[in-house]
C-alpha cells in the first residue's frame, strides 16, 4: 500500500507542477518542453523546494514516455517517405549529422573527456528536435517549401539518431573500438534489423488492418501500444535500446496504411508520458555540475548553433534549394532536443559517460530551444542579409544554380543520367569505404604491425611506426584521388544532363554555365562523401589530419570554383546585352501595327542556354515596385529570381545595380527557376 501511495504522490506532483509551468510558458510564447524541464528542476533533489517526487518512480514512468515518443516517430516514418526525401533532404541530413558528430567529438576531446564521452557528445548534438521545430512552425504558421525541406531533414535525422543509438549501445557494451568488434557490431545490428523488419512486415500490417476493420478505437489503441511494447521488449532482449524497438514498431504499424488514425489515438497517451519524460530530464539537472562545466556548455551551444546553420544551409543549397530557403532551413534546425536527452541517458545507463554529460546536454538543449523561435522569426531578414553580402559572382551562381538543378530534374534524359549517376556514386562510396577501412585498420593494428616489422627488419620502435603510417597513406592515396576524380565525372554527367552540349559541330553556347556546374557538383559531391569519412575515422586518429586533408582538397577545388564563377559573371553580362537587344526589338514591335511576339525571349533561351530561363515582365502604373530601388524591393532575396536587365525606352540597363530605381513602363528580364519567376511576378504585379 505504501508503494501505491508513493506512486500516486509522485505522479500527482509531476503532473500538477508541470501543468503550472507549461501554462506559464505558453503565456510567454515559449516551447512547452522548457516548461516540463523547469517542472522537473523544481521537484528534483537539487533545489530547496518542498516538492520532491520519487526519482525512481518518475524514471520508470519516463521510460514509457521514451517508448511512446519513439513509437510516434516511427508512425510518421515510412520507406516511401524516405525514398521521396532521400535525394535532397536525406543528403542534407547526412552532411549535418556527420559535421556535428565530428565537431562534438573534437570538442569533447579538447575538454579532456574520454573517447566514449566525446563520441556520445557528438551524437547528442547531431539530431535536431522534431517536437520543438513542429511546435515553433505551427505557432508561426510556417508553410511551403521551407516546411517541406525541414520536415524531410528531420525524418532522416530521426532515422540516423536511431542508428546512432544502436551503434553506441553495441560499442559501449563491447570490448572497445577495435576493427573486428566494430565489424561484428555492424553485422549483428544489420541481422537484427533485417530479421525483425522482414518478419514484422509479414505480420504487423496485416494484424493492424484486421483490427482497424472492427471500428473499435479502444481495441486499435490497445493493440498498437501492445505491439509497441512487445517489440521494444524484444529489442532489449537482443541487447539494443527499447527506443530502437519502439521506433521499428511504429514503422511496421505505419506500413498498414492506418498510421494517421493510430497516431491520432496514441497522441494523448504519448503526450502524458512524454511530459513525464521531459520532467524526469529536468530532475537530473544539477546546478553544481552546470556551474562546473559552464565553459563546455557555452562552447557546445555555439557549436550547435553555428555548426547546424552552416552545415544545413550548405547541404540544402547544393541539393537544389535557393539561398533564402537554405539559410532559413539552417536557422530553423539550430537546436537539439529529445534525442539528446535519450542519447545522454543511454550513456548514463551503460556507464559509458560521467554524470556531467546529461545536465550539460540538457543545458545546451534548453538554451538552443530558447533561441529557436527567435532564429526562425529572424531567418527571413538574415537570409536577405546573406544574399546581399555575397560577392557578385556568387550571387550570379546562386541565382542560376536552382534553375540548372530544375533542368536536370525535368530532363528527358533523366533515366539514362540517373543510372550513370548511381554507378558513379557507388564507386565514390566504395573509394570512401576503402579509405575508412585503411585508416581504422592502421590505427587499430599499428602496434602489432610495428612489432612484427621491427622484429624482422630491426628499424627501431621510433622509425617503424612512421614507415607503417607512410605505407598506409600510400595505400589510401589512390582511393582519395579516386573520390575526387569520380566527383569530377559525376559532375560532368549531371551537368551534361542539365545543360546538354551542342550537337552537329555547332558552337557550344552553354560551355561557361556547364563548366561552372561541373566544378560546383564536384565540390558538393566530394564534400558530401568525405565529411562522413572524417566523422567516422576521427575517433581512431590523433588530432585532426583527416579534416586538414579535406579542407586542403576543398580549398583547391574552391579556387577552381571561384575562377569559374568569375567567368560565369562575364558570360551573364554578355547574355544581358543580348537580352537588352531582344527587349528593344520587343518594344519596337509594340510600336508597329503587328501583334508583338508573345515570348520574344524564347530565342534568347536557345541562344544562351543556362542563364536561367529568362522571362520578360512589364511594370504597369499600378505596380507596387514603381519608385522603389532593387535593394528596397529585394527581389532576389525574397523570391530567388534575378533581374538580368531592364529595358527603359531606348536605353538598356545591363545587370542593374541595387540602387536602380524602377519606373512605370520598365521591362524587366528575370532569370531563375519557374517557381522563383512566378513568385517575382507576384511581387511585381
């Protein structure tokens, strides 16, 4: 009876205090997750407030919250959705997670933490918060392309988070980070996932479809949660976390086609125990530990905000999104949340980390959660500022790159190009895998190889390791060169698909844009493949040699990129001259009795391919753009469309400056994607 009374007292304390704090945070227009964490801090054992709940009972209830949270994430996940977002948001998520794991690891090592603690730190700051971002987007009514790209990135990040948890569990319970143990860990994990998913797809969807046909919501709810806990228990029995099992359970249930209905039924139960989970997070905050590790909290907060903004923005841009959308996506994803708590708690339960990491992760999450609504609100002005401050060649490249990617997606040669791209990408991944194996194998086996060679050659214990390292570098170098060369070939294939070369010996008028696109795609592909390699091999290397090599390679390609961008700028000025002449012909045609051509710039598109499908727009007397400068209008920053030229009477303006004042009767030549030009027409209308 005493146990029942303690359980009731703990649950009542948690829910009543959480209710008060969440109402307060809703009034302050802050994420309610922070209210739950504050409630846990109040009822925790580290503050002198006479509202203490039994930590053991709360921790037990919070495990249910973790399971239901991960089950809900699984319900939103499907293989179909993964294939839809994979080529764009998936690549961005992989880049972002790789960069953050690497940054977190080297930050932890810089503070003197152990290898496992540093590894857990990197994983803690890698995954953004689906809960916090969804709430902030709903409150600020964020819709359209930005919401789509951010949600896609979050879907893939959640899947990466699950894989990270499984790997961390296996590595922490194994004998260390040896090559054999790592290979064995990956093999066991793959076998478990394949077996569970294969059997689950045969059973779970059929069961859920049969249950939902009964039209009994309570039966559907009980069955779905029962499957969730059963698979979570199965995962635990095989040595993996219950969160992994719950996520897989949600994914299997979602394959029944009834995911939306089941998600609606599960939501109240998930919200209740999810609140208990976040309260339990707050209970573990120790002010003394936070005060002791304030420097690490400050540094990791900066790493999260700056690292996520840069990595997401670059990844989103190179996968075909405009500058504005990419920067806004980076600012929206610059926080950590529930996955950080789960991963940090996993480290505690496995005794792989010290007590300090959990409150550090919670503190970083709380700070970045507070900054998230402000960064989302400021994302538009910040994106405009970034667009204005870019050098002119980069502005030109950024405005045209989206149209090139659009051409590639709509190209009639897409299937042929796609097959060649997949083959080249596979070869790049194989080269990256060989480099990874050589680095890890050399690091792990270096002592044994050194002893083996020294016993036979007698070179000494000082010289022999350097000889082994030199041989490993010589062995890995061809594969590193292969990554760069395959990146070049991949760029050529994609660029020819977007901007085909002239046939029958004709002058290749798309040469300059295609050359720029080749260099850009090579830079992007090498970056996308190499960053995960650096993140994976970092724990096995002293210092940051892999990162230095990557930066040197990117620097060399960046120089070529800048030269091509400068040449593209000259090509655009020449194209603007042709467009001015075409607009002049259009204005002369309007003076005659003949009907003017509907689209006189069609000939310009054929003459100058690769300059963004230019279209002409005439400004009427009632246009809101009349009397405003291009800087005030901020057309490129707002829509992604660029004003290539302006025709004003008999005088043409070539690539107008930001201070050019628009007048009624001006004819503007716009370049960009079809979506960007349509948006620009709406602004100019």
